[in-house]
C-alpha cells in the first residue's frame, strides 16, 4: 500500500545576499537577493519520502541520523503542501492522512556555510509536492521559503531572484527565474572548501542580531541592494562577466562587513578565506588596471569560497590555485571533486606566470569542488 518518491534539489549561491528578516515566522527578507543554482551532478540534496497506512509515526532521517519531526519549520512546510494538495485535488484524500518517512542526504557538508538548508528544504517541499501530484515551482517557492529563506531559490534552475515582496502575509515574497542554466554555459564555479565543520554562529541567529544592531544593514538594504539588483540583472542578460564579478565581490564583502558591524560581531570568514580574497585580486590585477575581472569570489555564512569564472580561464586559475594552495593530506581524487581538471591545459600555463604567485603552507583547503550552473529539482526514482 505504501508509495515512495525520490527527488534531488540543488544548492544555490547568492550573488546578492539575503541577510536579515522583516518577519521571522514567515521568513520574509528585508531585501531582494539574486543567486546562481549549481549543478546537482556535484552538489545536491537527495530526499526519499515514503507514505503508507502502516507507518505508525512521522520520521525524519538526515544523513543517517534521526532528527525531530516536530521542528516547526518542517511542520509548516508539511501542512502548507498538504493544504495545497487538497485544494488541487490531484491525489487520493487518504494519502494526505498517512504518516511519512523522510530520508534525506547531502553529498556535501551540512551546516558549514554551503547552503545545505536551502537545498534540504527545497528538496523536502519538492519531493512532498511530487508525492501529492503538485509541481508548480513558483508557488512552491513560497512554501520552501518558510523552511529556509534561501530554499525558495533552489526551486529554479540557472539565475534566480528572490523578490522581497511587500505584503505582510508574504504571498508576494517568491523566487523567480531570471535566466535558465543553459543561457550562460561558459560560467564555471570552483568551491574551495576551507572548513567542512558546523559553523559556530548559525545564520538564523546571526541575521537576527544584525537586524537589531547593525546600522550598515539598514543602509545596505535600502540603498545598495536595489541598485545592485538592477545592475546584476542587466549583467546576467548581457553576459557581462566583469560587472557580474565586481558586484559578486562587493556584495559578499559588504554582507560580511554587516556581520562585523553586528554587536556582538559575527565571524564567518577566517584567515584562509582572506588568503583566497587576496589571491583573487592578485589574479585580476595581473592583467593591469582597468582590465575586466577574470575571477570573482563570493562567501556565504561560512569560510568556504565560491569562485566564479568563464571556461576560457578555468585552466589558468586552477593552475594558480594548485600552486598557491598545495595539498598532501589526501589523494588527488579525494581533493578534486566534480568536473575533472583539464591537466593538459593546466600544464600549458606558462611557468613564468605561475612564478608570480607565492605558495602558502600546504593543506589550507580540505578539497575543491568544480561545478557549473545547473538545473532545478527533479524526480530521480
């Protein structure tokens, strides 16, 4: 009698950051945000939901560990999807009354600043909606938002805007696609994993403290973000990587400046993060003043760097990273994940250029994930 559905959902990395809520219960942001959806081939949450009359209780297992199903956000998402399913009338009514077992796993570190809650709640909502026969991603984004704000963006592929909205009930605070993944196939992403442990200050706590205490946050939300949103939307439409990269780095820096302006301050980046920032600017400065950005960084609430670049520069930047951030704590197969390195192209990078960069101590990074812009959630069973 039981039925089962398995789906995957992607990680998304915000270029213009979401930091701060105007409503904690509905998870309504104080500003718009724009993100890039990453490929589920390399970073994803995979969730299986089983429903059946023989199940005596609801169960949630995350990465092999049983978690409390009484989590208010889990409950909210479940109730909202079930109500939407009842309204749609696309499944048998008894299915909506059965208990469910949820088995969810990430193929990347959880709670380490790599948007695991975004892909996790997006996958939960999407899998549940698939089980009940509803798949309208725009409306589902509003439900996923109630689990984790940035989860609404993981329900779309490509480049996504989470619109702040104005209504008090949050019905207009939804994610919309700006451009599909295939619209900018030259875009590549290198994720430099500095620390895969759970972060010391949870994003929810950090945001709440920033809203209460940071004067910079108010200026950012009212002045800086609206301007950047329009510039970034234009850059995405026109494939203007120079503007895209500059906005990504400035907004990342400003978001972490807000964390420092918070009282007491929140620290998400560390010394290795700052080493990566200096390296990126050194790479960009090699081409001379006024040259277009070649590589851009963005840091979410954690120390791990997301580097954006175009395919023509991947080999050179990868070769520089290999020189500056050497490793010997694991094999190359364990260190390099995702898209395989083009070793021939990396070997062709002139040694004279690489000599401009000074190696750091080995093993500052845990590993590197090479991925691209990707698609939204999908059913895989």
